C-alpha cells in the first residue's frame, strides 16, 4: 500500500527520501521503463497552487526523491501537500508510492 507520512525538509540542506516498490509477494518490483513524478501543492487538490516539483529517479526497485540546497533556499512557502506517483512506460499513473505533508524547517546559516 501507499506510505503516508510527513517529511520535514531543512531549507538550504540537500536531501532526499526513497521508497522500495514490491510485488504482492514482497519481492522487489521490476521498474524497467517506469518513471516517477512528485509535486508539492498548497492543498490536496491537483488544481491547487504548485509550490515545487521534486526531482525523482528510479534505482532498481526504489523510487527516489531528492532536493538540492540551492533549490530549497528559493522556497518561500512553509508547508504543502505532496505525493510521489509511479508512472508506467505510457505515462499512466499506476501507484501512489508516498503521500503526506511537506514542512520546511528554515535555517539561518548562509552559504559561504
């Protein structure tokens, strides 16, 4: 099933999360030709204001979301709702890998 949890992103610090995708028998799923998409929006509606599109990749049977330090420094929002969708080779959504709220933990130290 879908993983539901909140993620706190430290602003100005690179980071990421990964989620394994498994078959019904719990063996690692084969994700050849699959892609993923992740968006953060102001509310839990597809028509809500888009706050960020997160970088996604697939390595083996893991769906990975990453963000960079410079990218997060530009964010002026404090929280939003997000999900990570697995897409098949035709671009059809086939699985919600993760959903939850994204919260930004502001930092005060600047980059040198």
